[in-house]
């Protein structure tokens, strides 16, 4: 379905919602054709490469695409950090994210924005655990990202900062901008220190609820790859389990929809 058809009846105040097993906008079904572009924020933070963001949105729009997924994180000493350490932000990178949201709006593209990485790239949960250790926390492994109260506090503070960010271009707080389709809690979470799935299940319930306590406008999803838990591990590739459970995680009441990640070329 082409983008012009999708935009019939569209108003700029339209937040994407769910109704049963469908996405809706203004009470009508919303169909999407999307793409992944994790690099948008860091690219837009550099004035000499910002044009690439406009170009990709322009091409996507011309080809009927209307949703993009991107990082809203870059933690610690990573490339173009957004959060240099807990509570301290690089405004140049934040202005890059402002630009991404503004350009997406211009081209009629909705955004799914991820809030932290499971992997070490762009900081990830490892960076949060290192910050915890620097504050005197005795942390055995990176999975204590999901359980340590100090580290969880760092994550919550970052979530609040991003969700309530006032966009210097659109003059809207992110929480009030319908250009954002959803917040993603964490990219491709694993918690292999607790394969029962209980640790991660508790974290999802806590953090999805926290996001909703700040922002009731937007949808929330987890960022799952699609692994089942112990009870259905035979369905997973090679019976591999990672401490998440596609079914139970997705049933948390404050999670609006779920995802799977497909790497077809591998």
C-alpha cells in the first residue's frame, strides 16, 4: 500500500495505538512498511553528514516506507555519545536526535526509538554496569543491569530524560510528539545468568510500567529477538535459550506489541 493511501485521514496529532491485534491511527487500521537505521542519531549529530538522514527518509518515503527504527542511545565512551556518564548529556548528539525526529515528521515517517543496547556497541548494558561499579556497587556480571537498584536508577533517569526531551526544532517534547510510534526498552536483550527468565520478566514489568508512568501517549515494545523460554526451547535455533521468553515477556500488560529479529542472510 502506498504512503499516500496510508495518509488519508491523517492528522498531525495522531498517535499510533493498538486495537486488538491491529495498529490503528485515528481509529482506522494503520499498515506499515519499515526499515532499520540504527545510525540516524549519530549521523545527524555531525553537520557534515546530517544530509544522509534527510536522504534516507526521502528515499524511504518515495518507496512507500513509513516506519523507521533507530537508536536513541549512545552511552559512555562510544562514538558520538549521547549520555557521557549518568545524568550528563552531549547536547550536540541530542540535537542530532531532534533533527531525526523533525525530519521523520517532514517525510511522514514514524519512529521506533530504542533506549539501550544489550550489546557493547554504543555502550550497552555493560557501560551501565561499569558506571555502577564506579559508584561502589559490587557487580559480578553485566546481567546485574537487570537487578541492581543503582544501575536500574541510571536507566530510569536516562529514560525520563529522553522521553521528556524538548525538541529544539519541532518545539515539542518527545513524549508529546506523534512522530514517535513506540519506545523500545532494550535492543536484543539477553539475561543468560538466569535462564528461568524470571529476572528479565521482572525487569520488563518494571521498566515498561515506568515508561508508561511518564508517557501515556506512545506504545512500548521490548526489543526481543523472538527466543522462547525453557518450556519451548526446542523451537529455538539449536535449542538455544537466552533468559528471555517471547510469550511471557509479551504478555506484560504495559507492553503493547512485540517483535522478532530476522537475519535472513545468515
